[in-house]
C-alpha cells in the first residue's frame, strides 16, 4: 500500500517544490537588495513575499526531512537497542509523530486556515489571503503523516533491526 515507489515520487515532488521555492526566494531577496541599494527605490512587496516563502520553505522542508528520517532527534535509546525492542521503539516514535502531525499540523492548521478564510484576512502589502499562506501547515502535516506511515510499514516489513 505505501510502497517505496510512491515514497520516491512524493520525495521527488516535495524536493522539486523546495528547490523552486528556494530559487524564487533567492531571486526575490536579490531583487530586494538591488532595488534598495542600486536603484535607491526599495521594492514594497519583496519583504512580505520572502517572509511567506520562508514559512513555506520551513514547513515543507521539515516535512521532507521527516520523510528522510533525518529530523533532529535524541537517539541515545534507539542506538542502544537492537532487534524487536528497537523496532517497537521506532514504531512508537513514528506513531507519536503521526499524532502530533495530525492533531497540531493538520487539524490545528485547518482551523487556522478556516478562521483566516472566514475573517477574510489579507496580507498587508500583497493583499494575498492569509488562508492561502497558511495552507502549507495542514499540507505539511499530511506529508509528515504519509512519511511516518511509510516508515512504520518499513519497520514492520524489516525482519531484524540492528544497531
């Protein structure tokens, strides 16, 4: 159901989105510097746009890193365990991450998107609906959840986990 084939496709999609976002952010900040110091006429939208792109980059990047199982962790206990106890601990960790991602990122993020949409909040300079900006939170939560399910399935399919 959650095969490596689909994970690789999601990795490629999220990785490509991150590269595009980072490239656009570099161009945006470069234009901000050029317009401020070379043209002596600072661009009004670049500061706000770079802030929102950084939010998207951070949230999507965190989801991608979680999918690569490279997120920040204190792994003293997993390093000391082997076999079935290690496998069980890793599954428990993945379940806790799923609980957090669903409760805080997906449900909390959807609530934030809903409230900002209902209140029709818009960004100051760009006049973009903030609900659009905040959609990355529940989306990233879904991506994290997907990745954790893939990791759980790989733990269950592995015969023995060594150090």
